[in-house]
C-alpha cells in the first residue's frame, strides 16, 4: 500500500518527498496517547484524539469553534462542519480552542519526533487518513469511508486510501456467490 511519492525540485520543496502522507499505525497511536497522558499534556492529547476521530483536514480541524461542538452549555456528541476545500458538510465525533494550521503542524511534528518516526512520512494529513484507513482495513467498506471523509466520488476514496489490485482481489476472493 506504499504510495509513490516523487522527488520534486521546485523552490519550496526542493529535495523533499511530496505526495500523500502515511496514516499512523495503531501501535504508534497508542504509544503517543500514553506518552501525552503520562506527561499531562491534556490539550495535545485532546487535539490528537480529535484529529484521529474527526478525520478532518488540518485546516478544518484548527478552524473549529466552540459553537461548532456546543449547544448552549451542552457539549454535542457529534458535530457537522463545512469543509473548507470542498464546501461539503462532514459529520464527526468533537474540539479545542482554535490553533493555527502551522502551530498544529509543529505540534504534530513533535509527536512524530517523540515516536522516532520519519518527518517525511507523516504530516497533518496523516491524522485525517489514519482512522479512515483503519476502518477500511477492518471492514473493506469503501462507501462508509467515502461518507466519513466527505468525498463526492468513490474513485477519490480508492485513490486516497491507496487501494491496490491486491486489495481488490482479496475482497473478491472472500466474497462467495
């Protein structure tokens, strides 16, 4: 499921690998959760959990406001926000005070460092891809993942998850008629 990420030589990304960032592995998710919790980094733990659970893009995650997740003095169990990129609504499970996208990226960079992972492999979009990828791997339900991500085309979800021919063949072999 390794995505092809070519080296590009333009000024801002000279020598950097560009393209899709990897979703976090389950063991890395739990390692970071435990580390953040043990160090009392409650805000970062909440941000990390929300990033994973909401499947929002970084720009949408940091743009959340209290009113997006509260009704009066009651915290909502779910929220619906309009995605910046697609202008389509997406529903998810909750939030933090606002951060900037770059601040969020720096925090995530610290998490990646703490886990000893490669910066080139992970970025804020890894948070969006993680739960969607885990859901797909467990259920093989592309339509559910498409709805959770707010994709308008199933083909986009297939590309986004990096589904290969082997995945399709495995699903076919498991389906008896």
